[in-house]
């Protein structure tokens, strides 16, 4: 009986303890354009947290190394995203 009860208890403990947590989004954002300026520290994409959709307008943040997030200059902008 103990050999049967032990795996059942372990299985129930694992099922009860594994829960996916909902991560609340901190903010909505708009990726307005690819940064195509010709300077040493340029490149990447421009992101705006104030719902401004025009390229190079408003309070922009530059996201470097945009190849890791899968967005290129050929994508259709603006891209609306949620930031966690």
C-alpha cells in the first residue's frame, strides 16, 4: 500500500505546486521605427511609452540589438507592444 500511496502523494504535490503566474504589464508602448541614423551609437528600434506613433517624435527610447527581439527595418511600423 505504501508503494502505491507514495507516488500518488508526490504527483499531487507537484501538480499543486506548479502554477503559472500572471505577470502584469508595466506599460503599453509603440515601436515607432527602425533607427537608421548614421552615427556610432545608433541602430536598433525606437520605442515610445506615450502612445506617439510618428517616427522620431515624442519621448523615445532606443532599444539596441533589436535582432534578438525579432524586429527588422522591413517590418510594418508602428508596432504596438506591451512591456513587462
